[in-house]
């Protein structure tokens, strides 16, 4: 891929594990010398209580490439939640990024030139689950991150598919509202 990636977006929902383990990352990926790089620098320097922004790391001092900034969609108020988000999920996000490089979605030669901002959703119910399966949580978030990157890089779904399928798809929570379940 020799073309510049100014800014692409992607998302993925991966569920199917025990309650609380679903992942739904939303990402922005682009060149560091463009709007994504500016956003990463700005977000890193403008921390907000309850929504700390951190780089995705494989371990305490091993940052992943492309640089990936995680931003929590949920206001973090609990140390157990923080430890799960900044442990299991952070490592999963980092591994999902590397999986995308390995799969060729992100070319290795662009790994130092691209940046990713990832809005991370971790179900707050994890703080009450004394039997939380960290391996399942890790695997689901890892898969979701790689899938979101793939969708961003390939512009999936494309506009033709969206137009063709628009009336066949009903948002899950809208349908639940129609069914009187929320």
C-alpha cells in the first residue's frame, strides 16, 4: 500500500463470550503527519479525569506500532475496572494491532508512519464478576481490534452495500425498544 492514509474509520462488535466480555472498538487510523497525528498528540496532552488516554502496550514498557492511543468510552471510577482495562484489554488491543500488521491490513513498512485512536468499550459489569475469564475477554477484544482495523483499511462496509441493505437492517436497541424490552 503506497497510497497515503489520511484518515479512515472502522468499528467492530465481537460478542459471544460470557456476559460482559463483548468488545466494540471504534477506530480512526491515519498518517502521523496529518490530522490523526495531531489528534493523538492533542489527546495525549489533554488528559481528562475518568477518561485517561494511554498507548496500547504489550507489557509495561513495550509500546505497539503503529502507535495506538486508547480512550475509554466509559467513565472510569473503579480501580478494578482500571486494572482490567489497562491490563487485559490494553494488551488485547495491542495484540490486535499487531495481528492487523501480520495479516497485511497495515503494511509493515508503514508501522512507524501511522497512528490509531481507539475508543474502547469495556462493560462496567466486569467489576462485579469474580469469575471473569480474562483469556476470553482478551481474545474477544483482540479479535475486535483486528476486525475494526480491517474494516477501516478496506472501507467496509462500502456505500453500495449500505444503500442496498439499509432497509434490511434494524439497530438492535431500536428493535428492543419497538419490542418493549427497553
